C-alpha cells in the first residue's frame, strides 16, 4: 500500500500576493519528486457576505516516470463551507473533507516521518483530500476546485481571506499566478482595502461594485491575501481598525465618500504648468501634449483654470483663472497641440507666474498646480533652495497644492520632492520608456473630483501619536484615505475629522473601541512601520541626519522593512564581488545598497508618496511604486551608479534572510531563524525539533505553528521566556518550564 506524503517545498505563499493553494502529493516510494506548479489562477466572486472561490492549478510531473498521488487542500480557517466541487482534467472527483482534529493527527505523523516543519502551517485547518489519477512523465494535470463560504465580519468591516502562508523557502517558484476578486454589495460599497498587498489594482465599477486584480510570473509566495470592505449610506464612511498585543496599540483609519447621499463636489482652481523645453522632443513631447490636452478636456464645469507653457520664459494663456467653457477649453487644446519643444528650463519664474494667478481671499475651492517637467533648472534662478523659498513666500499657508510629474532621468528629484512635500502635493516620476499620457491621465482622473480638503484628525478618549501621513491628503470621489498611527490608553473613544467641503466646514465623528488586546489584524503594525519609515526616508533625503538614519534601521529591523540603510539583510560580498570599485564608490557616497522598495524617489509610504498608494479610484489607478518585498525594483540613484543589473539578485537575497509572519519578523542567522523581538540575555528554553515536547508546544500554543514552519531551528520570543526549537534540545519539559511558556503576560 502506498502512503502519500506532503512535499513541503510546494507549500508556499506569495510575497506580493498570496492565494489558497492546494498540494499535490506524490507517493512515498523512495523517489520523492515534487510536482511543480506551472500555473495558478484564482477567481473570487463576493456577493454581500458570501464568497465563491474557484482555484485552477496546473501541476507538472517533473520526473521521467508516471506519478500518481493525492490532492490536499487546506480549507480556510473558520469558513462556513457550503459546497465543494473538485475536477481533475475533465472528470469529477470524489473528495473527503477531514475535520481539523483528524487532519492534525495526519499532519503530525507526516511531520515526524518527513521531518518537514513547513507542514505545520496546515495543522489547525480542515482538510480536503482527493485522489489524483496518474500523471505521465513530464506531463501535466489540471485541478479545479470551487468552494463557497460565509465571510467573517471583523469589527466594522467585512474580511475576505485567501489563505496559505507556509513561509519556508521553496526550490522552484510558481510559474504564473493571477487573482481576480469581483465584489458586489446590495448597499453602497465604500471602503475597499487590500491590507496585505496595497499594490493590487482596485477598480471601482459603480456604487456597488469593485474588482481587485493582481498577477505575477516566477514568484515565491509568502503571505495570505486579505481584503477588507465596508458599505454605508452615509455621506462619508469612516472606519477604524485596531491592533494591540501588549504595549501601545496601532490603528488604521479608512475614509471614503459614502454611497448614499453623495457629498457635493468641491470646485477646483487649477493651473497646468508645462515644460516645453528642448529636452522634451520627439515621441516624448507628443505623449506629454496628449496628456495635457486630456486633463484640460476633462475639467469639471464648476472649475476655473489656466495654462502656462514655459522654457526660458513662462507664457500664460489667459490673464487669470477662467471658466471651463467650450471656447476656453478649445483654445487651450489648440495651444497645446501647436507647441514645439525648444529653449532652456526656467522653473522658478514658471512657478511664480502660476502661484500669482490664484486669488488671495479665502475660497472653498481646491487650489492646485499640476507641474510637468523633464529637466533641471538651467535658466534664471537655478538654486533649489532659493526656488523653494520663493514658492513658500507666495504660498505661506500651503493652501495651493503642487503636484509634479518628473519625466526621464534628468529631473531634479530632490527639488520636486521637497516642492510637493512642502505644498501638500505628490511627486511622481515617469521613465522615458513609460507612456507619459497614460500615467498622467490616470493620476488626473483620480484627483479630478475633490470632495474634502484641509483634513485634520483628532482622537477622543485615547492619546494618538506617530500618525502618518503627517498631512492628511484631500479626499476625492471614488477614492479613499488610509491613515495609520499609534495610541495610548484604552476604552471607548472617538475619531474626529474636520475638513472643508463645498457647503461648509465638515465635522465627522466616529465612535471607536480602543481595546487592551486585539490581535486579529496583524498586518496593521507593519503597515504603520512602512508609513513611518517612508516619512523618515523623506527627512533623510531632504535633510540628512544620522539620528534619523539610526531610527530607520531600528524600525526596519523590528518590523522587517528592507531599506537602503538596512545592510544587515544583505551579504555584501555576494553583491559586490563583481566590482570592488563600485563598493568604494558606494561607501564614498554613504549609500548602503539594499533592496529598492523603500529608497529614493520611489519610496513607498513616504509622506510625498503615501497618497499615491491610495489612488485606487474609478479609473483603477494602482500605486506606481512597489511595496517592500518586491523583486527587481531599481531607483534612479542605483541606475546612476550602474547597479541596475544587480537589483533582482539583491532583492532575492533579502527575501531569503528575512520573513514577516503576522506581526513578527524573523532573520536568518546562520542556520537559525531568530525573532526580532529576542534580546540577548533572555532566558531560553531549548526543545528538540520533532520530539514529543515539540508537538506538545504546538498543542499548548497553536499560534506558534506559523512561526515554527520556518524550519527546524527557530528562536521565538514569548511573553516571559524565549523558546528555541532546534535539532538539539529537550524532549520533555518540567511543569515550571511549561508555566513560563503558557504565561500570556
């Protein structure tokens, strides 16, 4: 009789998106060869509180002999499963659903035999098991699974979880994966937030529908996919999510326009400032002109606007801000279509001319400059600090937002970042090979219809601190705002937002329970850390400060966020072996080369970039920058040093030595994975891997399974003691040791 075993190298989850993934188990006959996952497709349909998930996997027999096996699928934890349909090829297959108690016994027996800790990840879930017919040598087998579940509600929001978070490294990545979630609700759909993967594209399709999409090739999965959504008939939908596991708490605030009585639109007063200098020639100026014409054509009827074209001197089209009439729009479009690229770049005078067009008296309109340039200041005032000072003098209260688009590699990133940061806008950068029109028009769609401006946040009942972004962005139709922070104290309180709307000063108050302990939303602390580190990276980039750099490194180590300063994650010899002279150049410039996601102008979570992460409105705009953990991202600074060809290798190496699991971060030190919370000198209880004490530990503290699935040598910090599971250790513990392990505070 053949006994099936699970091959741990197939139990993987996604660093940029995770999905439920079944495992195809080959026979235990002495020639264990894993089936490789060639393709993994997930389609999810959510109707109010019920989700139907369809999983389509293609497995490849990598051996030269036929193989049969069993298909094992971990049922989502806590899911109320109402229907399973399993097909292999074109045949319906009988499947057996094992309760988690029976599944746990099977898993523990297999773990003992195979000594594979990655299998521990499944042990607390129900299990679907079905036989798969033989797969020919080098052949494929397509397995389709469909199940229905009732979604859990967590606090004020509904949650959809697509599980499988086995976190150990795998030998082969998934060939291709794609996830598509269609969300439809009876009540108006307001906040939609992909908490685990903010880079997923969220497309709004009317008041009651949204689609979330993500795809990747050759990827090593690492996290579960989590989507939170809410419905509301109020004018504004304000929700607060909390996390606390000892010490001060964390919170995430979500704000979106309500789906019932639609809030009135704020009119815009907007000036487009367009760089027509000689550096923007050929296809580049053609795309830029089309993007600018698109923005002008899509102004709202109640807006007022002007257009400034500049090279050595600025040229304004109208004397002041003019109404959006057919005549004015046509004139502006004709002017744009007729312009040619020529001359130098006088940024200072162009910005002065734009800011002087806005009225000095108070207004309930959103005032903004959209600035598109592809070069450095070469004419007139060229000193960045003097340009910034001149802008500050003309915009002392920062009531005029400045949004900038830098095109190409020659822009002054430092100047544009500071310009937008100091004037409550967003800086964005477009590579020469990218489509300028698509990027600019997508961004403009997201900010075209403002609803609330000048937002200020207050908390009642608790003390809120370290709130990011520091300047809360404006709220636009079809958009949402995400704010993270920490809190001290507990109990019933409230979050209050004050803002300017078209009709009046708005005051939105939402009652919130700030708990002493709330551990279900473990993504919140790292999300907060990414935002804070992004803010600090902005500060370093603008005003280099060693104390701030030290804080970045401390936070990065604790929360597992890779930055340009966290060199502890990278094997420098591996990176620099090809070119010692590059190492000298890097050290001379003070750059510690690491993964790019939180470095340079593309910093994710930075105050000038954080708003872009949330621009997921009706146009389906996803954040252009990547998120921590993505591979192959290169900053302009790295490109200038000739390091682009090494970015993917460095990023992959970083992924191999750091793991984020829930709230915790683990680092690989030699053969051991060490909890970032562990401090030298802490009492350690050593337990032998796969011994009776090991499995007793998992029964007493089942939440540790996800951490111990890292490998057979893991050090975990508990409340009163640290536990080390390794090949050397005790096979049984004393009652006093178990008391220390089980203590929760």
